[in-house]
């Protein structure tokens, strides 16, 4: 898939945020024998530097658990059964893998279509982004890769945030 195709499918992703070349280290995910995986070669994609599919999958699982546990935003995900939730996570894994230059197919709909009508505020978005940041820290993703991941996430923000106000009536305790 070309960068252009990915860009179209994702909505607003800048080409620079996709498959960016660098030589820095990857997430620390030891294998069953406790061995660190081989360091990615010079010019490795962000996908490779993050540690590939298994590392991305583990990040999305950890991040998704945080979304469900957070009372500030988990009302958005209420009513999803196990199968829907598993599909939601798989869609996010594919999105992150593809947007970072990995051999994955995007299986989600455009961000604007999916989030349209949910009335997501900037505050909601910041809470979700904050959970992703904590997850990336937990997995010891280096600063440069973290910034590149956030360039991707940030490029989706205009398609996701519908309200600039931080508070809605749902935020008020009844
Ligand atoms: C931070 C960047 C975000 C990314 C990369 C992202 C990604 C996704 C993806 C891939 C899907 C599945 C799309 C599909 O079913 O085709 C999805 C669905 C959804 N997202 Fe997001 N999302 C983000 C932010 C948010 C925020 C801030 C909220 C609310 C707090 C949110 C709430 C939802 C909900 C409720 C769904 C399910 C919608 C439905 O199936 O009707 N997302 N998101």
C-alpha cells in the first residue's frame, strides 16, 4: 500500500507521520527466553522501531483497558459486547500498524465517520491521549517514537473532536 493510499483511508494523516525512517531503539519486549529482540536496522520504519505487530498489539490492549477503567470517558464505550470490543481493539491495532509503516490493512472506517455525532470534546480527547502516553511510557517507548506516534494521533484530532468545550452535562455528577 502506498503512503498516499494510507493517507486517504485515514483521513488526515500527514505522509511525514507514516513510516518515518530512523535508527533509534524499539520497545523493550523480551521473548520467551528473556532475550531482547534484535535492534532494527538503520532506516527502519516506525512500525519496526516500535517492535512490530506483537508490541503494537500489547500497547493497544493496555491502552484499551485504561479507556474502560476511566470513569471520565468510559461512558462512550458502554453497550459494547465482548465481540464488538475485541473488534474495536483489532481495528486500532491495524490502524496503528498500518499508519506506522507496517504490513497491515486498515479495517476501520474513516475517523470522522466513526466519531461523528459522539460529541467528543477536546477534554475527552486529551484524556484518551493521556492514557496512550502512559501506556507508551510503561512499554518504554523512546521519546522520538512517542512523538511520531503522537503526530499520527494528533493528525486525527480534527476528525474526532466535535466540541471545543471541555465539559458537557454528562460530566456533572447527578
Ligand atoms: C485518540 C485518537 C483516536 C483513535 C486513533 C481512535 C480510533 C478508533 C477506531 C479505529 C475505531 C473503530 C472504527 C470502526 O469501527 O470502524 C474507533 C471507534 C470509536 N472511538 Fe475512537 N479513536 C480515537 C479517539 C477517540 C476518543 C477521544 C473517543 C471518546 C472519548 C473515542 C470513542 C470511540 C467510540 C465510542 C468508538 C465506537 C464507535 C462506534 O462503533 O459506533 N475515540 N476509534
